[in-house]
C-alpha cells in the first residue's frame, strides 16, 4: 500500500469517519474508521481496533459521516 496512490473513494471520503458493510463467508460484516487508501481491488480502512483491507467486490455499502467542526 503506497500513500501516493490515493484513489477516488479516498478523495470522496477524505477527513470523514466511514462505515463499510461487506459480505464474508455468507455473513454481513461492518467496519468503522477512516479510508486510508484504495486501489482497483481493495479499500484500506484504519479504525480504533486496527487496520482492515476489504475487497471492493464484497462491499455492500459505504456511508460517510462528517467530523464535528
């Protein structure tokens, strides 16, 4: 994962806390945090519990929330 390869999803949700819902082994899972990077195949999420890599094909929805300013 290279920091200079920032994709469209990263730019769209820049500075926002996001929730990512995806399917894994027939179950629906939820991740919360900030999108650090994305590429053609994966989205890289960093939250309170650590880092997460999610396959784009398995993502159901991404919802961003604006930080309190």
